[in-house]
């Protein structure tokens, strides 16, 4: 397995997701500030959608970790949940552990 290609796949999905989350959060904030007189349900709906979209990069990392851990015969559900909660930190931990395991098997 080529780890560089796997990380590139993550970046292809993560960067656009992060940009979308940032811009949507910014525009919904402006929209909510200018919503004088609109119904409460519409304001609540836009805020709820903004909250869901603002975490899309966490979901991208969780999906990436799920499939990569499954390829490597790791506990993929655990890694996906960890990725959902702590996104980039989970990727770093996963890669460090993978490299340590790889080094340990080459030394034996």
C-alpha cells in the first residue's frame, strides 16, 4: 500500500471540505445577523444546517480513516470514531502508529 497516495486522497477531500465549512459558516453568520423579522423556524434551520456543514471535514477524516484502517486490518470503527471527534490529530496518531509498527516489523 502506498501511504503517500492515501494521504493525497485525504487531502483531495479534506481541503475542499474545510473551505466549504469555513465559507458556509461565514455566510450563515452574516445571513443570521441580517434576518430581522424572519420566522424562528427558518433561522433555526439555517443555523442547524450550518452546524452540520461546519463539521464536514471531520466526517471526511472519519471516512478516510475507516477505509484505510479496514485495508490495514485495524479496528476501523474505533479509528473512524476517533477521526470524527478529533480529525487531523487522529490522522497523525494513526500514521505515527503505522510507521512505528512498520519499523518494528522490519527490525525483527
